[in-house]
């Protein structure tokens, strides 16, 4: 294990795991929000990138992961960052990985899959990408899908309040989305909270399927049956849109955060996060990467 500082738009604190027998370098791209190199946010320690890095290292796969700008030991300000800023940061990490001299494979989760889609187009030297909980539509359409998917997962008290207001979750959240689209600043106050408005505008405008359909590198897209944040059916859209090698998998009984669940819900995330990610994920990735670099 070694620490490094990567210079892109800002100074990024990163961590590298390099097993002695490594034949490939993976770049672990996290999901949305202020996430550190382990995949942890201040109020939710998911550990997705840490578990991927450690599990892959045991199978001879090296990795680089980093604290997002404004998080942990990295410089910059997260709240004023846009999606393009996060793409540029990931590009800086990829360029560092390419300099090491091993084949480079991206592993993105959630928002990280959209960033991976753009990186495949901007860095043809990348060997391939693994997309965990991916989506294949614009961010605006993802947010609308989430509102519909979450209708039945809203607590009864909240549903009652919405009925009193003669509205529903989908209508109320659409108002917020339109307010964000109308903003011009980096940071705006929506519903009493300061939010990174520039990220939302750029996220809602970007459709990763456009880049995925044109990228020539092989892709492994892994959906989760109980995902309420990325549409599980989108792995089918990814496969249908590409002429390059594409493998898709849908993990039964797994949520967006890659943990097993008995049914689809966000309400058990904190409890679920105490468990490791699904045991099928790391072997599936390492086997696919092994086949990729042998061809």
C-alpha cells in the first residue's frame, strides 16, 4: 500500500494497492456525493472502494483510489464542483495509472459509471471498464425514474403530508429539479439547504449512453435487482447500443450499495452497510479482467 498525491485541477490524495504479481491496474471511481477513497461519506460508511481494492489485491489486481476534491486529504471544494471537475480529477488519476505501465481498467460505481463512460472516450489507451449499478439515460431521467421507484418506499407520515399538500413525491421533486436547472451559480440554496447546483445541472444534462455506445473498449455492466437509484434494466440498453464487446450481469437480491436485501428499500441502508459487499462481485470482476488482459 502506498499513498500519492495526484495533480490535476486540484491536489488529490490517493492510495495505491500494488500486489507483487499485479498484471493490471484498476482505477476505482466512486459514486455521487462527498466520498473518500474508501467509498465512505461523513454519515454513511459504505466502504465500497476499499473492499473492491482489498478483494482485487488478493487476486493480483492492483488499484488506485482517491479522496474526491474537498474530501479527506484532497484539496479543492466539493460543494462548488461540477461533474466536469470530477471527470477531470478522474482523468488525472487515469493518466497516473497509465504511466505505471500496466493495462488500465476502470471500475465505476453509480455516478462513477457515468464518469467511466466519458473516460473511455477521452482516453483510448484504457483497456476496458466495469460498471457497477450503472445507468444509461440522462441524469435528469435518472432522477425522474428514482422518484417513481421510491413512491412506495416513502414513510407513511411523509406520504400523508404530501397528500395534504395535494401533491406527490414525483411532482414535488420535479419542482426542485426545475429550480436547479434554472440556477446559474455553483452553489444554491434549495429547500433550505446549500447544494452543488453546478453538479446537478451538469449531471442532469449528461447521458453516458452516448459515450458508451461509441467507446470501443470492452465493458462489463453489473446491475442489481433491488436497485432504487440506477434502473437495473439499463444494462440491457448498454448492451443493445454497443458494437464493442459487452457483458451484462444482474445480481439477484442486491441493492444499489451492492449489499444483499430481502426486498428493495432505502430504509435499511445503514444496517446493510455493516455487511460486506455481495461476495459474487469481486470474483466476477477479477475473472472478467483476467480474460480481458489475456485476449
